[in-house]
C-alpha cells in the first residue's frame, strides 16, 4: 500500500486559469463551500474553456463528453464571497478519452485549496458509443497538455 499523501499544487503546474464566482448558496452550514460544489467548479471551468475554444457545442454537437471518473483532494476551505481561480491542464489525451486536471485556488493564492481530475469519454450524441476525438477538440486539448 502506498503512503503517498496528496499535497497542494503550485500555480505553475497549470496551463490556463478560469475565474469562477462563488455564490451564497455554495456555502454549507459549516461556513465554507460544500464539497459537491467543487465538482461543479471542475465542470464549469473545463466546459467553459471548451466552448470558448470552439471545441464544444453542447446544444447541437454530434460528439459529447461523458464523465466516467472523478476525484478531488481538499487542502484549504473556500467560502462565499471569494473568487476562485480554476487552473486547467490535460494529463492524457487518448483515442476517445481525456483526463482533465483542475486546481482550485483562492484568488491570488500560490497553492491549490483543492485539486483533482475527471475523465471524459467522448461519444456520439445519439448512440452514446465512443468516437475518436474531433480534430478541433484535440487542438484545444493540446493547448492545456502538460509538457513531458
């Protein structure tokens, strides 16, 4: 069994940043953003980037991404009315899948308050069967890919 303990990541580990606004309803009874909201931040940051890059048409595109795996590690609380900066990177581009990694930073902070990943499998909208990644999507993903 591994004794690897996750640690906060630095800003330079991410390729692009997306500002996100916390909302009053994001806080839970303990006075911080509830854990389920972090996954919404992940989705919002990635899909917002893909729409902006012209790689996602969620209303009428023939190809859509379905989440098949998620994970998140928490290090410091976030709370309304903080602005969150979501750092994006792509760790792996497969034939029909992508592993996105997202770091959530309190505005201006040097290290993640939380970070995690999710994997999208891209499928035909109608059949829900995996399809090769469209060229425009691959181009958008390459801009976020971690240099090896």
